[in-house]
């Protein structure tokens, strides 16, 4: 197998891992504030389709990415209204949001199937511009790829080093105490959901605008659920989410490498790897409180009247 | 998580029947109105679209039979959530259990295809239940020993199951012509259908299970003990109930029922095992159970309503040139409206 083929595999693994990192970070923020967003898959689909549509209409991928982010934030606001304002069941609300996303994205994307777009500009990886064209084309990444790991650090800083992040984590652990300390857990959760939606939208936009550069119905193919698994795998920590995304990329790369080198391991079985590893991590750390979920995850805040 | 359980069990049907009826009517109208706006934006005529949905589902005997067909797997997957919820377990894993049940049943159909129907079908039913139960056993066991929450594990298992089915179809079972599905089942492996429609024996099994569920919960010692565990598992344990065993067994039975949904789909509906055939039936079951407050009659009604909506989607696709998935918007808007519990009566929330 030629080195070029191996590099190609690595390149495509990076592309598929980056969108997942953004999505996972978004879900980390949601869940840190105490809300499980099971509708993530639907949010991603609506963001990916509308971002793609805006890119086709305006011809400007940046506009596409920005509108996908905004739509992601707005989709999460629906969930916020149901679970924060109306105190609805989080799992049911999330699943309803998922079905909403299935339908809405199909409707939005319908007239854009097969459309051509100009993707985000690619910048060659540092110091590689001297290499032959074939190599640099494989290792030219768009700005979102370069920004992915810094974003993980930014989210870590936001959650663990700012007052806002303290509020988010407090709301996720105990909403009543948060209220007693003079913050409104409802407002905090809305904010966290909006930030999480922006990140999910960013990941979805990267998928449809930068990676596949097209729209097909149900193109996210379970990435929302992979992200939910990776959040658990990374134990609700933004920096460990990088490891989770790398793991997923690695599985993708491994699978492609095996295929091209003629080894027969079913791609279907390799696809189960992120879930199986998450399950093992859960079992290993299961009884340990230090590694457990935010204490109020999934609970309804009844208010302190 | 414990609060979710409470809201999952019977909040909806506690208010008087008439108020409940009016509430649901208004909620449905609200959802229809919102979907109508979306239809208008996309340039479709909402009135005509709704007429299409009604005439294609409830307007003819054939349409009605198609609604019943769509309803069958939902009865099972909703029941697969309702039963575990009685002991406080949240089974979000119907989707995965359905796939594994379908895979086990398919194995039976392919292996024993020379047997007569009266042997083959019961074997497939048992295999389907076994598959679903096995898939629910691990989450149930991990929950019972207090290690991992069943909500998380059942969700993970949902994502694994379709890939195992894909592995089996691709690697071993696919037909000579096609790599995404098995060969058509022999006639003996098909659940019999009635009156020349596609309504199959699965409907009878589903209804029987609903009645059995109602009977067990209301009139047997098991039902009483399950309610005790669901109400306060600590107290139940101190009173000598085998809580762990109950959690595991009930979870497995829930899984077995979801596995039956898979068996009913491959044997009764498709007659073949397809890649990714379910498209969210398990999740739909969770939502139906939630809408129904976990009550058998509610499950029957809600499955019917959801089946009308999804069946109507087929007609919209044909006549209104909408993607089939678009009907999910109407479904979701209805759910949103119920979830938001608007206060039509200005009084306390239901």
C-alpha cells in the first residue's frame, strides 16, 4: 500500500472526526447544564441542510456556516422551551425534536439535492507547501479543522475557568442550590443550550459544506448518537472529547486502511467500536462517583416559588 | 433520573375523560394549524393535503387496513417501554431490541425453511423474543447491580444493533441478487394476513399482549409487586421483594416484546430482512408510551393516531410531491404540543 493512500485515509479521517468533535463539545455543554439533548440528530440534520441551502443561494460558504450555527441554536431553543419552561420530560422532548429534524431537513434540503457549492477555502498544513501538489492537496484543511482543537480548549476554559461556566456546572449539579446562590438556573440552561446548539450547528455545517459538499436525506447517519456516546466516553469533559473524536477518526481510518489493504473485517463491526468502548468505559468507571454524570442530568427544575 | 420515571407513568390519564378528550382535540388542532403554515410556506395547499391524509387513511377500507398495518409494530415497541417503566426502568432501547429480534427470527426463517408453518412460525416468535430479551439483558443486569444507568446503555445498544444486522446481511445472509437484504422468506415463514389486506397476525398478538399487560398489572401478585418496586424500590427491598431479579426479568421481557416487533416486521410486513428497515419504530414506541402515560388503552389510541399520521405521509408524498420524511414534522408538532401541555382551562396542569 502506497504512502499516498495512507495519507489519503488519514486526511479523510481528520475530516470526519472534526465535525464530530464540534458536535460532541456542544452536547458536553448541554449536559453540563443538566439537559440531555436526545434530539441532537435532528438538530444536526436541520443545520446541515439549511447551511447547505444558504451556501447554494448566497454562494458564500461562510454565510452557510453561520446560518447553520444559528439554526442549531434555535433548534435547541425548542428543546429549551419544552424542558425548561414547560417542564416536559427530557427524553421524550428530545426524541420529538429528532423526528422534527428528520422531517424539516428533508423539506429544506429537497430542492438542493445534487447542488454544487464552493466549499470553505483550504489552507495547506503548516510547512507542507514545499511538498508535491498531490500531498499538499491531501493536507490542505479548511479553517474549521484548524480551529477544532482550540475550540475544545475554549469550551474547557469557558466551563471551568469563567463565572458563566461555574453557573452552568452548578445548574447541572443542583439547580436549587444554584438558585439559592442568586443565579437563575433556567436562564443558565437556556444559554448553555444555545451555545451547545451553535457548536452542533458548526459541526453539521462542516459535514455538509466542507466535508461531503452535498446534501442527502439523513446524511448525518447517526453522528448525533455517536456524539452522545462520546460525551459519556469523555466523562463530560471538553478536553477528553478530543480523545473521543480522535478515537472515532482512528476507527474510520483503520477501517479504510483495512479495506484498501484487502483485509476482511466487516466495516459494520468496526462501526460499533465507539459504542463498545464507551460501554466498557462506563462499566470500568461505573461505581466511581468522581467520574459520574452531572448530578441533575435529566431532572426537571420545578422552580423555587 | 428518578423524576423522569414519575413523569413517564400515568400523568396524562388522571384528569377526567372529557377534559382529556378536549385537551387532545385542541392540541391536535394546534399541531395541524402549525403544520398547515409550514405547508403554505412550501407552496402546498394545506386543506387539500389534510383531505389527502384523511381520505387515504380513514376514508376507505383499504386505507384503514394500512393504518392497522402501520400500527402493529408500534403496539409492541410502546409496550416494551410501558412494562419496564412500571418498575422504574427507562427502556429507550426498543430500536436495538427490535433489530436483534428481527435478526434472530430471520435466522430461524432461513435455517428451518423446510419446516411447515405451524412449527416455523412459533420458532420464529420464540427466537425473536429471545433476541430482544438478550439485547435487553445486559442493560438490565448492569442497572440491577447498580453499575450503569439503563437509559445510557439501552441508547448505546440501539446504535450497535443495526450494525450487527448489517454485518449479518452483508456477510452471510444476503440474496444472490442484492447485498442489502436477505432472500424472500418462504411462505411458511410469513405471518398469515387477513381478508386480502396486509394486516397480519401480529395485530392479534399485539392486542393480546396489551390485554395480558393490563390483566397482570391489575389482578396479579406480580403486578402489585412491580408497582411496589416502581413506587419505592428501597421499601420494596426491605419488605423482602427480590428487586434485582425483578429489574432484570422485567427488562428482558420488555426487550422480548420489542424483539417481537422486529419479528412481526420481517415476517408479517416485509417478508425479508432489510438493512436499516426500522427507521425509528423503537423511538416511536417510547414516545407513544409517554403520550399514553404507560396505560394499555392509551397505547392503543396513540398508536392508532401516530399510524394515521405516518400512513398519511405516503399519500402526501404521492400527491403533494413532498418528501416522505416531511410527515415527521406533523408528528413532532403534535408531540411538541402535548409536551408543552398548554393550559386551555387556565387551571392546574394535567
